[in-house]
């Protein structure tokens, strides 16, 4: 860390190359609330998709094929059921979005707090060997917890 190598106190930053593994994404998704929101988010998305398929099926079944064929239901009922399916579908997509925002904000705040704790508990040799611009670059791109 603080050892001078080749007359250089500041060490070159390590960079990884390649793809981000699924374990990193899974850790990020499950960090907030211990992953309790993940099944709820998936359930809301599945219900939304089922309602979308149901509304498409309803319109295909209830709409008249041609002018001389009587539709199975009257026009008012066809439109009311379609509007009801669209409304409930919108409700579930709102629930999914709200849960995603809750999980994302909580995760961002947890990462922000952990980063600050690591910086404040770092040894002086870390600050001697790491340029302040590099530290500020990492810290300045994160949202402030006071916004949430």
C-alpha cells in the first residue's frame, strides 16, 4: 500500500476486464431488505404479463370477425372488460415500478454508507498512496442519502 516501488508512491489503480458475473447482479438485487422484494417484483411482473395476454385474448375473442357475424358479447361489455383489464394491469406495473425504486434506493444508500465507512476507517497510508482525485471521483458519482 504505502511502500514506495520504483520511486513511485501512488500505485496504479487495478482494473478488471471481462464480463460482470451473475453473482454480482444477484448480490446487488438482494442487498436491500435481504432480497424480500425480489419475489414481489417478479410476482407483480408475472401478473402484469398475464393481464396483458388476457386483454389481448379478450379482444381477439370478443371482437366481431365480420359485419354479418354476431359478437359473443355486446360492445359495451367488451370495452368495459378491456378497460378493467388495462386498469388492473397498470396497477401491477405501478406496484412493480414502486418496488424496484424502493429496492434501488435502499441498495444505493447501503452502498453509499459502506463506502463512507470504508473511507473514514482507512489508514493514513491509503490516503498517502491514493490521489484525492481518485477518491473524489468515486464518491461524487453516488447519490446523496439526504435525497431519499
